């Protein structure tokens, strides 16, 4: 078959599926917004596209996000026209439609089957919006903007033949009748590679080196922001540091934002929370808190391998790969008792669940685990076993994805 992948940051969620299809002998092409110096990756031919049009100044704020998606869709449409002129006609198109790129793709190839990566459908109630009372929607207009964010989703429902979603809860956010077209298959964790390593060592600036012998509390976000519980974790630190005089806190993540709103004062969330808690922490204790910033993936894996207790917090939103990778590595995990997390963490079995907003409960659970080596070992083993049984790339997820592709062609 001729198969086209569409992802603005390819390979993204398709980093395993696209090469697997190429290895099976299919002619696989991917469009990407990334600037690339190569024409092929893992057997996949790359076809970059560029955005030429700028956003309209002073456009209605409710329409601004859809205009961005329309601009991206136009750019991808032109790339598709170029592919068509080269003689490429896909039998199947698989797209992460979240940025709008695939919106007009069937105007070029109306007979191609289209499967979309159904990551999230926005809601004004019952999900991320309004979950945290500390950061409520500012006004009705803010809720209107959330509703408008779904225009791209709704327009895709008319042309997409099927969807694929990584978790049951994320799939459940979509409305009928399209929800019935979504198959739940996670992207997959290579549990043969993402493994425990009892000899792992993590070095900071060739100055400080940590190992499994040390008491290490880890916290990882793409960006340090409230959506992933950074504010809750930071507020637990003063008491955790007092009660655990030998613990080191290693925090990985950029100091920007990925999902939530910016701070009203224009500061970075990282700095806002440091300013809030710093006066409650002595200089000696603060010296045991390390902000690592964005770290290479192999360093991220090593970080989790030396972790004594790993903390994962999130609003009801997209489930992070990092949680499942932590499970594959065999981390002892304390996680927020929020809907997407419950799909992976079973309390007192594969991890410990705490109320997202209960700082005292979070503190107590971290300290309890650090004191209970036997419990940590049980959680580590169960977490890894669950990751292998449920999310293993080669044995579970990739075979299901390939079967989904075959069914999509036969629709």
C-alpha cells in the first residue's frame, strides 16, 4: 500500500508504527513541519511543508486558534498537491489531526481511508477545565474559547473513517457517533529497552553523582506547570525535606508551558512556585533540590532508574508517556488519583494514589514509601509487570496497531 502519515512534529506518536509499516514493504511517506536535512527516516520518505501565511492581526480571539489550524491545513494541502504531482496516491492516511493539518487532505485524495489520532476532545466541564479551583476559567468567554477549540475535531469527524486513542479515558472524551469509531491502543513502551538498572548512576555537571543507594525523589514534566501538578509537588517540599534529611529532590522539565495558561504576572511557573516555598525551606535543605531543566532522553531514563520514589501528578487530561515509562523501569510511584491515571495505577498494587490537591497526603505517602522498602519493591515489580502486560510495544501495542491499519483499509 501507499501510506501517508501526517504529523507536524513527525514521528511523534507514530515513531514505531510508521517504520513498522515500511519494514513490511509498504511505501510510507510522512509530511512534517520540522526542518530536516534528510529525505528518509527508518524507511519512511519525508516530505516537509512550510507555513507561509501569517495570522491575522486583531482577529476575534475565539476564532484565532481555528485560524492557526486553517493556516496549517492550507500548508499541508499544498504539500499534498506536490506529492500528488509526483504521482503519489495514498491508499491510507494516518494523521494526528490536532493541529489541523489533515483537514483538507481528502480534497486531494477523496478515496483514501483516513484514520486520526484521537488524543483529546475538549470539555468545559468534567475534564481539565475548571478542575483546579485555584485556576478557574476567568469568565464565560474563556469557556466559549474552549468550545471553539473543538471545531477542528468536529470537521474531521465528517471525513475520518476511524480513530485511534492511547487510553480509554481519552477516547471517552469524544462524542458519539465518532466515539464508536475509536479503537483504544496505546503508542507502546519498549519494555525491553526501558528497564530497571540497579547499577545506574546519574551525574550532575560531573560534580554530584547519584545511584540507587541514595534516597532520591523524582518529578518529571515536559514543562513545570500546574496542569501536571508542579504547584502541588513544590508545596509538599518544605515538609518532605524536613522529614527526609537525606533525600535529594531531582526535578526535570522546561520552565515554559505546554498546556495551561501563563502566569498572570508574566513570570514562569517554575519561578512563581520557587518564590512561594523558598522562605519555608532552609538553605541546607534547599541545597538538596536540583532543577535539571530539559534533559536528553537517555538521561531521563537513567534518572528514573535511580529513583527511590517517583511522583506523577496531572489534571484530568492526556496521560503522559513518562508515567508508563516510569512503570516499565520499575519505579515506586506516587500519583494523583485522577481519572486518566487510574487506568495505569491501581492503588497499593502498581503505585499509590493520592488526592491531587491534598499536599499533606502527598507528603505522607512519599515518606511512607521511603520508609517501607518492602512496599517499594512490591510496587516496583507490579508496575513493571503491568507495563509489560498492558503497554509492551512489540508484544501488545504494535501488533494491535498493525491490525487496526488492516481493518482501516477494509472499512
